[in-house]
């Protein structure tokens, strides 16, 4: 005798069938309902989730297709239903449905190739149409994201190119050249070098351009002969003259990454070997926050929140942390991941965060600190991530020599 609509075995078979055909369902439903995606009333989504427990198979199928079609909007509600819905059938059916939505909504759009060695940095233009990457192959490459085609290659650095940053309303590009101890400024349209910024004792790593476009910041790094007492400083150059305007002293490890606060009054820096981050006053050069031993392993990345009130850091022990940018008080530790967090990126609205986890890119919800999705198509360690301005797409790149474009549902 079959009770409560179907036996457990039949329900399981149905769920397996849903999982197997989810991609087809998602594609068909999305194609038919593209203009409606994002317009569903939350009450309708709740109704469709309830309908997953209906005894009528046709009604269940209708609900599944509706939820998959509105995948980006329905995803979080379906995830919540897995844990909290009072109907056990709904909870059970929501499990493969959530995976189906994720596979359709969180998907790779493009894979771009061209670099010959590890890609170390990726940035995106304000209109979301262009990406720029830097690599250990000594080149900087410009990509058209609509076509996935490489449009330009900038060459001139004598060693790996660690980081890149836009300048002069994206008409220019700054790059840090690691072993050649320089930062360089390029005319992005012509692909020609404009000037060099020098003064680094060993290597040039971290790079940032001030919001007012008047200064270029560079962080110094060293080599295998350095010990824990070796100092690595940050240099603030006048953009137009290439003169060193200020120096920020204190790190005992390579200054791996750096960022200006949105108002341009503060600088945050990641001290790789000394496991710390620091926040500096731009004008006085004083350390405002000394995040000593902020991570159990190297601190590799920093990112200010859109309002500048919080700072996010990533470390090689696999943790992302959120700090108060004024006091340095720890606000939150994101759910730890098993591998290195080499790079992080924050969405423009501050609600989502990307972090690397070895070969994987993890999408986090900032409010909860919990992972939303794991992009697992890379075949080697990911070293760079970036959101597109719309927050609905993201880029990642690294040791497998590919630049990948993803959808990132809100």
C-alpha cells in the first residue's frame, strides 16, 4: 500500500530523475520565462515551494519548473526550505531542486585563454565590458568580455606582473612588476608605457591608485633571503611626477596587496609573511590599526566595504575575516575553507564576497558569513577574483592559465 502520496522509494526515484533532468528543465524554463525572471512575488515563490509537497505530480512539476525558471530569485528560499519547511516531502524535494537551480543559475559563461604562466590579478572596467589580467608570463592582457576575446597585450616588464589597477577614468593602467622593482603607467588605448615609478629595494607587489587619481601606491616585497626582521614598506608616488611623496613603514612581511578606502583617506595593506594587516592614515602615514597576527598564516588580501567602515581580509589558513576599520575589532570570521584564501573581492553593494579556496572560488553571503556556492571548474589554484559592477557576474583566474566568467545570482 502506498501512503502519503508515494512511497519513500518512489519519492527518491522521482528526486533522482529531477536531479538528472534539472539542467534541461532549467534551460527550457529560463528560455521561456527570461523576461519574468526577477519579477516573481515572494508570496508566489513561497506558494510554489509549498506546492512541492502536493499529492498531484503535475502540480509538483509545475512548481519545480516555476522555481527553476526564477532560479536566481528563488534559490535562497529553496535553500531555506531544506532546513525549515514543516512538510518533510517539501524538505526532501527541495534538496535536488536547490542543486538544479544552482547548476543553472551559478554557471560558467566563458573560459578565456592566452596567458602562458600563472595569472595573478584581474580587474574589471566600470561598464563591465572589459577585463584586464596580469601574469607571471610578463604580460598584461585586455579582454572583451562579450566575445571572450583578447584585444590587447601590453609588454615591457622584465619579470612577472603582480597587479594592475585602472587610472585616469580607465584611460590609463598601472602595473606592478615584481622582480623588475617598478610600477609602470600605461596609455591603455595606445598600449604604450607612459612612465615608471622606482625606489623599491627588492620587488614591487601591492598596487592601488588613489580615488582622486593623484597618487599611485606600491607595496614592497623581498626574496628567500629575508628573515622576520626584514622591513617591507609602502610607497606613495605622485602619479604625474613619479616622485615618492610618502612612505609607510611597519610590515615585517611582503606587502602582498593594498587598497585605498573609498574616501581616499586610509590605506589597508596585507602583510604576507607577518600574518598581519594594517590600516594607515594617508596624510600622516601613521598606523591607525595594527592587525598583528590577524591570521594564523599569511594575510594575502584586503578589501574595504563600500562605506569604508569595515575591512575584509583573507589568509592562507583558509579564513576570511571582517573587521571594524576604525577600531580593528573582529566582527566576523567567515566559515573556514580547507585551502588557501589567496584573493578576495567584495560586490559593489557589499552583500556578497568572493574568496579562493585552492582550485575553488567560494561565494559568501556577507551578512551570515556562510558560503552560498562553490565554483569548481578550475583545474589548478585560483589566484585572482573580481566582481563585475552589476554584482551578477564574476571573474576568476589563476594557475590553470584561464580567465573564467561566471553568473553570480543575487
